[in-house]
C-alpha cells in the first residue's frame, strides 16, 4: 500500500515550517524532493478550508485535521454507503464504484497518513472512535449496546463540564465560587453557574453555562429546556463547546447571549425533547 503524494507534500511543508522555514522555502523543499508545482498547489488548496482550525505549528495538527475531515465524512451518507468492505478497522473504497459527488471528500482524506492505495482500492484506516460512530449509524443496536453508548457519552459530557469548571476557576480566581449545577439539578437548563467577570458579585454579573463536548462529530444536541432557559436568561447565558482530541480537551467555541445566536443559526443544532437523556 502507498501513501498519497498529497499527504507527503503536506507533511514536507509542515516539517519545514516547524523547522523555521518560510512557506516559499517549504515549497522549494517539496520541489527538491521531486514534487511538482501542480501537486504542491493542489495540496495547499485542499488544506485551505482547514487552516483556520489547525495551524502547522500545532502539536496535535494531524489529530485535529483528522477530526475535521471525519466530521465531514460522518455528515455525508454516500461515505458510509460507498464503503465496499471493511477489514480490521479499515474502510475500503472501490474507486470504480464511487460516485463523482464523493470524490471531493475522498480527496481530503488523501491529506492524512491513514489513507493508502492498493490497486484501484482506496483504503482508509479509521480511528476506533470514528469507527464506532460509523458502525452505530449503520447497525441495529440492542439495549445493552445502547446503554454502553449512552454511558460513554455521559462520561464525555462530564469530562467537558469538569474542564470548563477548571477554566472558569482559573479565570476568576479563588474568591468566586463556581457551581457545578448539573450535579445538583439536571433540569436547570445549564451545567455551571459562574460569573461574567471578577468585578462584581451582583446578580447581573451571573453567568449560566451550558457545556457541550464533542469528539468524533461537530453535531450539537440541545434540549427544548436548554433553549427556553437560554431565552429566559438572555445575555447571562453562554454555550461553551469543548472538543476532545485523543486525551486532550480544548476550548472549541464560546457563544455568549446564546439565544440570539441560536435564532440566527438554528441549522447548526439538533433539538431533542427535554425528557430524553441529557448527554
């Protein structure tokens, strides 16, 4: 099996930039290594849409890039439908039987070292967490498997909440008490009570934070109660999105006055009835 040249070009450029070279010097190194200007430009054009979420200097560059590409794949039904076969965690695509509409997505996978070729087969080694997401969407699961999936999602959610609690305490200092509301009242409509800043203990300075933690997909699920609470609390309500990359938690996005943002971006979220399990 052979790694695609687009991955080799991207790796060469990243290694050069980490080593202190400019982009032009990195491109020259690629040419010196036998890559054409066309291959270099095509690779950089493909990477363009991801450069704002992961910089070459990031220690977890490849993990974040993989997350972003797999998130696109999990939103594309053709990706799952066109998997010709699977083998020990690898998805195999017969390029003779892949619709043209899927080509742009598969092309993005060529940036990663998990994408290989064998004849006319494109082979993608899928990380375990992404493989679980794909398998669960394809298969009928029994009650025990559902409970296992639910337990993992709850554990991930708790990790995110503890991460935000720590971030808030560090931001405000020890004089300000931060409450982990989700452990006291699951129906509150938010997970954490904090403060906007360290200038006042006034009620108007209260901050109510709903935490959402993502790992394999960017889908954000909200309950009807969370939406209603966001509208009631207005500018005092914040949505805090945490992303888990391997074992590391990162702040992905912070949205203040969330009710206003939600009204303008409803398609970014999936609403579930309040009585369903909160994860």
